[in-house]
C-alpha cells in the first residue's frame, strides 16, 4: 500500500521547485507535470497539501515580450485554455498582454499550454501561406485572419470536448477541488475589484475558404500526453 503522506510530501517538495527558488523554467514545468500526475492519480486535495498563501489564487500579467500576439491567436484560444487549466484569462486595457488569475501551478500550466498552442497555429499558418496566392494587402490579411479563426476554433472545440468528458468522469474529490479553486479565484477577483465580462471583440472580414483550411489544420493537431493523469501537460504535434 502506497504511503499517502509520503506522496503528499513529495508533491509539496515539487511545488517548491520554482524559478524564484533557483530552478530553471524547464525544471519548474517538469515538476508541475509530476505534481499534476500525483494529484490526479491519488486525488490529493488542496487541504491536504496545505497550500501556502503564495500558492493560493494570484494574478499574473504577461511580460512585454510574451504580450506580442499580432494575429490574436492566444486571445482566441484563451477561453478553451482557461477552462482546461482551471484559471481565468482576460485582457486589461491598461496593460499590453493577457492577465491570468488562479493558483500558481494552474497559471504556469495555462501559460505553457497557450504558448505551445500558439506555436502550433503559427507553424500551420506559415505552411498555409507558402501556397497562398492572395496578393499583399487586404486580401492576404483576410486569408490570414480566416485561417487563424478556423484553426483556433477547431482546437478550442476539441479542448472543450476533452473538458466535458473529464467533467463527467470526475470523482467527488475532483469536483470538490474544482469548487475550491473556483471560489479562490472568485474571492481574489472580488478583492481586486475585477469584474469579468463574457464579450469578445467583433471580427473583421475574413476568408471563409481560409477558415475551412484552418479548421482542417486544427483537426490535425495531436494532443499527446507525456505524463499520466487526467490533467497532464499536453504535447502538440501533427499527424
């Protein structure tokens, strides 16, 4: 029989592996992947981990370098990513990039996943543009816009399906943990005076043909999991 207390102590030790404590970003992400696997495999709750104040719900703003999103790819993926990672992702007009709200480990996971998804879309867009005959100017911009919309729509839809399936399979402890996290985020937003709306910016004209091509590319994205666990880190690739 596995010693539960020993596992919980291992998880606590892994949570301490942060860049602030001298670890590299790669080491921190690897530790978070193991944390998620342990938590999911043994249904460990926040109460058992006795999370410190630093590890409760926090806000994180993207850096100027991370904030660059010329085709609004990350923004169009944000809804699906925040649901999958149990965090909130929104825009503050007074800041350049995205703001994340949630537990530190969930925010780190959301940032990682959003960056990797955006990299996949950028690579697919590059391949699409190699064969795109639209001339420079508004017509080509509509092709780019349509492809990005289609690709992010399809990836988001597939992630939503995964979330719905996970929700139906979630255990009682798993559901309780989600409620605890959601409440922690709501308390934080309320304390900060932040009220989030559901409206997204309206879309400019785009190519429907490119949208179809984008959806096809998004359908080919492979969501492989390098570690076990219901919420393990996703690895993107193409078939």
